[in-house]
């Protein structure tokens, strides 16, 4: 009886134990695979620390004549500002990828490798439009991460984020790809982000996002957060875009982008009805730059672009990225709908005009000191959403100690100074340089597409 009882009981015990063992083996193998990926990637991810000197607004007490009579002028107040980020070694001879915002304005860049060695880094190229930067250290035979193909990614894939959140070196977090092709977020000019729920925090910027093969598929760059920390939504620049920018900077010394010379917007149900279209597929041309590639190729306002170089165009941001990624000089086929007819245009893409250099703000002693400006171009007007032709200079930066801080803003277009038109930097310099230190300044500006008149008081 006992033997018969054991015979009946034993198979059920074995069957109950089998799924547990299989699950354990699967999890063990998965854990080992993740550990191998981490071991492969970690040596190629570095810690980047930067520092810069900033001027601070000094207390009005120091401007008191009695104080200055006895103690003299203490001069401008300065302090050191430090920043922490991450980077990825791209080549064995010392080229390192990171974010533009990690090293922007840095006076000193220190790169710390996984083995603890430190090197002084020097910037090779910076691209604020994609938030990508390249720095270089003097070392060879460095470990690298193999490139992955970001065009083949799928939502749901497991990914690892590697970086230095809050200065904690070589931190690895795991998640999945939550979405692809995120754009219109307002982080950079050219957006095609990979969204992930892998934990990304301050300090992860510039670090690696890798797949389960240990291949680099993105550079971590930003998070969506109401608290400043991880909330499950992080964004990475896809490796395809990163590699294009890196190769352009290293090989040509600058970022070369394609330029079509158009201003576009998405289609809406109302526009579809007005234009007699079947659906909202495509992007609408709302302006064509005179003499630009699109103009020479025969494109016109109100054309609807449905295909660019044999690729569908349903999103203005993706269309902008496709044009930018096209090599200047290449002729592409663009399919459009015009007055209900399907047409094909051949357009030779030109190079995106390089933005003019910023004027040094140190040349003025009046209330516009510390204000940096640049020429207004068609590309800038397109970026600001201004369709009509206007002339002036664009406010590019305002220093912290400028009297104009808080009155004028980045992105304002100065069209008049003390009722005198300024159509370029030379006219702006000539006019502003003649204004005395103790005089208020009257400016005619364009802000948000609307003209305004503002006063910069003498201080």
C-alpha cells in the first residue's frame, strides 16, 4: 500500500517542480546575459565634469558713493559653476560623444574613465540643434561600444541606460523602448527621440542607451519630470542621427545639413476640406524661399508633399529630419499634390546656410551691454514661424549682469534702436555704439511674431 501511494504521489511532485526549474533557468540565463552586456558597455562610458566662471549681479550697496569712497570698487562678482554628465567613447583614439548641454560654456572639461584615470578633454565640435557634442582626449586603444541600427528598433525592446546619475559612476538601469520618433517636444530643433522607461536622472545626459546585444542605439539626453528626477519618461537621440553628426564634425569640421528652403506645417481636417484633399497624409508648404532649392525645383505655396525620396511624409518634424540628413548636391524626387493633381518634382538639395557669428557683447558700455545678436536669415524666420520678410538682428544671448536682462529676451528681433532702423549687424553696431552710458534706449522689436516697443532703462 505504501509503495502504491508513493507511485501515485511522485509524478505530481516532479510535474509541480518542473515549471519552477524551467523558470529559474530562464531567469538565470537572462541575468547572465544582462551582466555580459553590462560588462561589455561599462568600460566605454565615461564621467564628464565641467566648470565655468559666471558673473553675478552685485548688490546695489556696492554702487553707493560713500562705500566706494572708503573701500573702493570691488569689481564684478564671479563664481565657479560645475556640471556633471556622461559620455560614450566613440573611437579608440579618444573621440567621445556627449550632449551639447553638458559641455556648453565650459572652461575646463575633465573626463574620468571607468578605470579611474582622468584626462583633460577639449571640445571638437558642438551642435545645439541636435544637442550633440564631440570632445577629444589624448589616449589610444580605448574601449568602444559597437554601433547599433536605430532604424530597426521596435517598441517593447529591452534596453539598458548607462551613465553617471547624480555623479554615481557606471550606473546601469533597465527598461524598454516605450515609443519611437518622438518629436515636437521642444528640446532641440531636430527631434526624433527614442522614448524609454529605463531610469534616467540628472547626470545621465550624454550616456549610452544600448540594446540586449550591447550595441549603441542612442545617447540619453533628457527626461520628462515634474520633480527633476526619474518619472518613467526619458529621451535618447537615435544612433543614426548621432553618427551622422559625429562623422560630419570629425571629417568636415562642422555639421553639414541639407536645405530645401521651405516652411511647412501639418495638415488639419479644416485644411484638408479647403484644399480638396482626401485625407491628412503629407505636409503643407506655407512658404517657399525665393531662389532656394524648392523654388528652383518648381515647388509652390499650398503644395502638399506626400513623398520625399521615396519615403512617406506625414509629420513635419520627420520631414525636416529627412531633408537635414540629405547630402547637399543630391537630387531627390518629391511627390506633391497640387490642385488635386499628383505631380513629381526633382529638387537638388543645397547646404543649410551656416548661422552668422554672434557679436561680442563686450563692446558696449550702455544698457545693451551683455546682449549678443546675430543676422536674421530666412532659416531663422522659418524657425520662429514668421512668414513675412522682416529685417533686423536676432537676440541670441543675454548675460546675467546685463541691464537688459528680464526686459529683452532671447529670440527677440531688434528692428529699430532709438527709432533708427537696423537691418544688419553693422547698422546695429554703429547705432548702439553711439549711445551714451546714462541714456535710456528705445527698441522696436518683433516678439512671437508681433511688433512691440520697449525701453531699456539706464542703470
